[in-house]
């Protein structure tokens, strides 16, 4: 999804930077967790539960549906998981990282029409006119 290679689980190509950021922050958190004991820092049980829940939902989604438009829980929780992992992986840099993450997510995320007609298309205008 982050690289735009969506042909196996989506009929319309799209790119979403949230998942690339999620992978990078998760790798940084894993590297910090596997580092020395002095470098580890606190890791909250709530963040652990959130990350495990997101991972379980992702695996279940992959095993059952595999169409991105049905990954609603992932869409809603990805930014929250990013913040939870970033607060562990980058505790000193979190204020600056937060601004960079928010801007990146805002600029790379979007609403997609999934190959359907957009709201302002002539077809939807005609449909609205005939319905009233």
C-alpha cells in the first residue's frame, strides 16, 4: 500500500503513506526494544495491547477479505498505532516527529473513489436530478 503496489488486493491503484510510516516506526521501535536495557525505556501495557490488536486485525483481514476498502479498523487505528510506537521509539524527538508525521499523513492520505464516479461527475448530477 505504501509503495502503490495494490493490484493483488485492490482493483484501483492507490498509495497511502500511513502504512510506510507505520512500518518505519515499527522497525525503529523493534530496534529500540532489542537494544540494550539502558536504551529500552518504558513500554506501556496499553500500547502493547493496541499493537497486538492491530497486528491480529491485519492478519485476520489478510486471511479473510484482502480488499483494502474493507480494512476499516486498520484505517482508523494506523495513526494511533504510529503515535504509540513513536512515543516508545522516539521519546525525545516526539514533538518534532509528531509534526512531521501529521503533515506526511495529511499530505499522502486521501479519500478514494474506488473507480466509481466522483461526487461532482455529470452522471451523479443526472442521478440526483432524476431522484428528486
